[in-house]
C-alpha cells in the first residue's frame, strides 16, 4: 500500500494577552509565522529559526500543541505542526516574505483573509489557557 508523505510546516502561536501575531503573506492572507524544516533540523529548531527569520523575534520556549493536515492552496496539502511560543521582544521586524504584521484578538471575529485552520488552532489554545469556569 502506498502512503502519501505530505510536506511539514511548523507554525508559531505567539500571544500578547489574548491576541496572536499574524503575518500578511504575498497572497494577501494572514498566516502564523513559521515554515518548513531544513535537513537535520527538528521541529522546535525550525520554529525558532523561522520566527527569527520572518519577524525577528527570539523564541524562548516552543511547546508542541497539535497538528492538522490542511489544504493551504487548492490541491496543496500540508501537515501543519503548531507550537505555543514564548518570546522576548514585542515589535516585529519583518523580512521580505511578508508585507504586514498584526496582533489579532482571538476573542473577536475571524478576519475574512485569515484561514480557518489557523484561527481554529488559536481558539483551541486560547480555551486551554483561559478555561471557562
């Protein structure tokens, strides 16, 4: 039986209060910072490197919190691994890969240009961090 191997992408969920850092990609969509592992690199190393490259943040802790297979573009599926990340600074320094950065409140409505699978992962973590009594 043939097994399909999907590309892996690691994504950082970075909190400021109850808002998460999203970056605007060239397609005009908001996405979480992150990317694909390089040869020999484990997933925590990848998320630390990618966040530093994409927005200049120093990650101090990266905890795996889940994964989901997502169709990121029509016909293009990726195995996304999510990490809850702590960091030092508060202001992003964007690379050329993104056009904007924004702290988006997760308790508000999802912006139209933010994919549902990113939003659902953030809502899930928010519910774990702030359980309803």
